[in-house]
C-alpha cells in the first residue's frame, strides 16, 4: 500500500513527464522512450525538421551516448520524418503498430528502452536480466524493491552507472516486467 | 564585494552553502528522479531571478529577455543557464584539476593549491551560447529555442590565467589545442563526456581563465562550482564547467561535441538543408547588440526626451560603433558608446537620446559595427544548428500624445 502511494506520488510530480507524449503513430513509443532518457519531448515537438536534419540529429544523439541500435534508429527516423516534418503536415494520429509483433515482453522491454542497457544473459551497460533475478531470488520484498528501482531509476547496486527512471511505464506494465524478471 | 578581494572565507562560505543545497537535493531526488550526485533543476531555479524564462527542465536551460538585461555587469541570478548533461554535486574540499597531454610536467592541484600557486585575476567577460537567438531563424532550427536576445551574459570572473598554468606545466613542441573536461554526468553511463578544445592562441590569451569566482562569489553550482574555464567572447561551450582535466593536444579534440555539435557550414546552405560535409568549429561571436531599455511596448511621451539604452559586444576585436534607427533601417543615428574598463571581452553600454515627435507605435532598431568593419546584418545566414544569430534587435514602443 505504501509503495503504491509512493509510486502515484512519483508519477504526479515528475514535471509533466508522464503526460508528455508524441503524436501516436508507428514508432512513436520507441521514439518517446529513447529520447526522454535525456531530454523532454518538447525538444522534438517545437522544432519539426527535414528528414536530412533528423538523420543528422539522430546520429548526433547516438554519438552523445543514447543506447539505441541501428534498427531502432531507422524506426525513429521514419517516425520523426513523417510526424515531425517541417515541410509536410503530420498525418492523423494512428496506433503504434511497430510497438506490436513478436514476444510481447520483448516488445515491452524494447519499447521502454530496457534492452538498450540490459540483455538476457550478459552484462551490457547494466547487469543481465538473469543476474538481477539471481540477486533477488528468495527475497520476499524483491517485487516491491525492483518495482521502485525500475520506476525511480537508481545507482550503486551494480556499480556507479546510474539507471534512468521510467516515469512513462504504466503500473500494469511495471508489474509485468517485475514478475517476468523474478521468474527468469 | 570586489571580485579581486575574494577570500578563503568566501570559499568556506561556498562549501557551507553547497552543503545546504546537497540536503535539498537528496530530499527532492525522489520526485525528480535525478541520479545520485546531481542537483535537481528545482533547486537551481530557486537560486535564479524571477525574470528567468526557462526553456527546458532536462537539460536545464533558461535566460532573461533583453529588457531584463539592463546591467553593465550581469547579476549572477540573471546569468543564462545551459547544460548538455546534468548538474553535478562536487565537493570543493576533494576537487582536483589535472593538466596533462603535451606538457613537460603533468600537474595536479587541489582548489587550495591552485589558489596559492598562481596570481589571481579578475576580468569581466561575455559568455554566450552558440545557439543564442536561435528562435529568430526561419525555418526554426533544432535545439534550445533561445529568444532572439536570450542565452548570454557578462558577469565578472575571478581565477587564474590558463596561460600561467600551461606555462607552469611547460608546453611540448606541437602543442596546438587545449581541451577542457568537466564532471557533469549524463542520464546513462554511455553518455559521451562534453569535451571541447580551443586553439593555443586563445588558451594563452590573458583573459582566458580557470575561474572559481563569479561576481566576487564562489561559482554557483549551475555555473560550474567549484572550477570552470572562462573563454570570453567565444561560444559558451568552450568554457567547460566543473573542470577537472585540461589536456594539451596537437590538434583539435576529436569527439561528438567538436564534430557534430557547435559547427557551422563552411559555405552557407539553403535554409532547411542538412549540415554539409565541410564545416567549421564555432569560436568567437560575431558583432552583436541589443536594446535593454525601453522594454517592448513601453509607453513614451511625444515631445519628451527618451533614451534608448543597450549593450554591444563582439567575440574578438572591438565594437567600433552602434547605430540606432527609428525608421526601420532607412536612416541610422550614431549612439554614444561607453568604454568598459573591466575587460576587452566585456560588453559595452550604448545610449541614444531622442524626442519622439508623433504619437503612435514606433520601432527602435539597433545595430553594431566592429573594428574589422563587420556590421550586424538585418538577418544573418541560416545554418542547420541555428548558431550565431546576430540580426538587428528591434523593440516596439507606444508613443502617447
């Protein structure tokens, strides 16, 4: 109970992050989750660019350290060049079809940027999902602590590399990720 | 207090103030979800003037509009804020700065040691974000939407000359560039450190400092506490905050903040086009001016003398004259340009007295010339990252009968 109150408080005090969204469309979820690791989405919303400028911009962000793969960059570029194009009005909002397909848990992890730093069996930037599961095995308070870690971000448990917070992850999705992780 | 009279007690005062802020930081960390060891945006905003207009919380960026800049020396709480990453919480007592690379002797100083080893100097100098004025460009370029007159300031800076420190380390043959690196962390560990380098001629300039003071007080956290570079007249990103390493190189530093940011096309491109392959690194600001009084939509009286007042500056060289037009640039009158005693990179006040003849809406336009014969254009060349806006500044006022 205390935890859920704390989480709600967290969501409502993150300076508008939670309600901050791009125009829904193919790739919008991935774009939101990658970009807001470091900055607010208004940086995108207030300056539509040409496709070439968006490509430069993505390359620049990758160089600056955004955890994203070439395939993810291609999805984000296609999305931005259509929905935030300086020369063409944006199409009407539509479901993010690219957020679907394949294993739903994999989808959820990718859409929220988890896979940028975590892999199933090996350390990438952060620990492997299996290592996390092993660390919390048999711990009764693990679910609550993990949920808070994922929601708020953290630092110190696995080294000095900070994990960014995930204010945009819905409560049901957060619970799914936690129970999936603990069953690894 | 005179900046040159900064004392060790001020340093201790700075440490105490920092402690209070750190406590606040911990309290707010839960809500803001900023990583440990960083200062939340709200704590910084609370220290700044109410006149600040904030463009973004993460990264934190903000400035005051032109009519809130009517000071010969920019007050600390009105100095613009622009970060690429987060604001670190650094301990003055353990902070060290290292000089490495193409030097005869690698050096490392604590804050106390740096203070004791070199003579302290104070200068007044402009810092201006490369993207200052970006929102005036059409079409809108990517990046912080600085107001036409946003993203600059001219406080005084206290510290030691970078040249003195480099000389103490001893430059090896081939030393050509000096890179500063600061301790600001990103949201993810993969974040590239913000490293920029400046050519040796600028590093050896008497006004290029390793600074610990701003307007006679320890640097505020958001402005680089406890130590930063000050490279006056040049784009702000050259003035590395939270400085911990100075590296002497044989060529410009190779990194994303040198090659993909803070560059302009070598040859101007058609507005809306992407960055061409051939680029140049941004260095000194072109000549620029702004009207700081009257404020937009101020009420003047027909037949009563009024004064246009503003500030003019240029990255290298000197402001040669400032002109004011009351007819949208059809004719220009020379303004009185005041001398600055406090530094060759300080902005200069200009004033122009006039008596509005007729009632109605009137525009005041200013433009400055530099000693190399450059003049502010009505509209500068568009560039993909929206840098170096130095178009004429125009303020509309209402003349009442």
